[in-house]
C-alpha cells in the first residue's frame, strides 16, 4: 500500500496543474476589455495595463479563489430560476446582460423586480468581510453596482437600489451580509468619467510608443500579489509594476482581478 505521509505526492502537482490550466483557459480569464467590475479599480496603472492588453507577468496568482467564485455563480443562477418556478412568477432576473454605454457591457448577477434592486454576489475572505460590515464596500464595488443600475435603466427597468450580497468564503450561510444603498446615476457617471480620464491620458501620452511616460500613470498598491502585472523590483513599467513600499501583497484577495462581469 502506497502512502505519502510526510512526503509530497507527485499527483499533488498534477492536480494543481489541471486546475490552473482550466482556469487559465476559461472564458472569463480570456475576456479582454475592462468591464463594469474593473473600471473602478483603485490602481490606475493596473487598469491601464488591462486597457492596453499588456501580457501578464505575474504567473504566481492562485486560481482557487476565482474558481470558487465562478463555481458559486454557476450554481446560484439555477437556484434563482428555481425560486421563480416555485413562486409561479418571475421575481428575480438572473445573469442579465446590460450595456452601460456603447462598448461597455457586463452581466449583473440578480435583479429583484419586487424591490427594484440590483444585486451582486461577492465571496470575500473573513477579514475583508469584517471591513465591509464596518465600512461598506470601496469605490470599485460601489461603482460596479451603480454601473449595472445604469445599464439596466437603459433597458427600461426601474432601479431604486443597488446591493452587494457578501457570502463568506469558507464560512456559513448565516454569515451573509447584504449591503445596499439608493441607486445614484451620478455615481455611475463619476466612475465613467474617471475611466474616460484614464483613456485620454493613455492616448495623450501615447504610452505604447512612449514607455518612458508610464511613471505618469499612478499606482495605488492594493493586494499587489494578485495583480497580473506585479513584478517586484522591475524598472520597466511598460511590462510590469513593482508596486510601492508598504504594498499589501498578502494572499487575501477581495476578488480576482481577471474577472469581468
């Protein structure tokens, strides 16, 4: 009988490899243009690399958190539809595709037609969840749901509220926390204006032709180890970013930066 107590089983690496390969080849991983979940990224440098489709240099990102999130989204959609069937009416609309404006599209998770609420699922770790309970979500998440709200109103739906349902990764359903606020189109407009300002800067600086201008695009260290362009000690900002002193590089992401919805 073969056991691996105290040893590393060669099969371990193979299992890790098949999961990583499947994640790398998934539709979400291959999506290129930034979506509503990304245009509010607090780090403009990371967002600029996303816009320019710079090849990733950080190959150490663990795919398991995003795999967990993807699996939950695939499971919960039929659960929402089954609830409508049991109720005998369509209350919740799941996975609605919206166009925030021409060229900027996304898929919102759930719309509640009883309360006119846009709902987005998030699966944070224990520490981020505590922060969301205490302080609410940051501008990226808030902007995302308001952008969904804008896209939904363009389809003729009434939107009164936007919400984020935080489900603890590795926790219990009883730990679900629902954050909500009134829908405000001004928040969506502000997120779009910030994004447009970055697009103008990329164009004015001609970053692809003038890589020496990359230092003019500011970096905001936020979980740098989960950034596809994090490259410690690099001096070539056109290819990657070293982060900054004091950057939080602990493996505790709030969401997978490659995810686009």
